[in-house]
C-alpha cells in the first residue's frame, strides 16, 4: 500500500522530553475543522516514554459561535471539545 503523500512527516528535534530527557519528535499539519476553518495542528512526542503535547492553533478568525453538545448516551461522553 503506497504511503499518503499528504501525511505529516515526523522530525526529530533537539528539544528534550520533560520526563525522560530524550529528543522529542515533531509533527505538524494544516487542516480544516468544522466551524473553525483552517487550523494548524502540531504535536511533540517522545518515542521513549510516550510523553505527548498537542496544540491546535487557528489560522483564520471569524465571528464567535456557541456550540452545544447534547449527551444522549455513554459514547457521547467521549466527544472531544477544544476552545479556540
């Protein structure tokens, strides 16, 4: 199966893991998220101890909106919510 050419590439950095002091790896990608437009998603992670730090940064701004989540069943509690 061929690799996805649009998949983000991981890069080893000189930044040390705050837990085990190994070098962290970095991945970033730009994507579109519903109601948010274009965002930059970037992650630092450690392959040694599995430490992970993720951030989502808006690349465009718009008018503020309010979203409401209705919990109808147990699986709805797994919904990921982030504030921008």
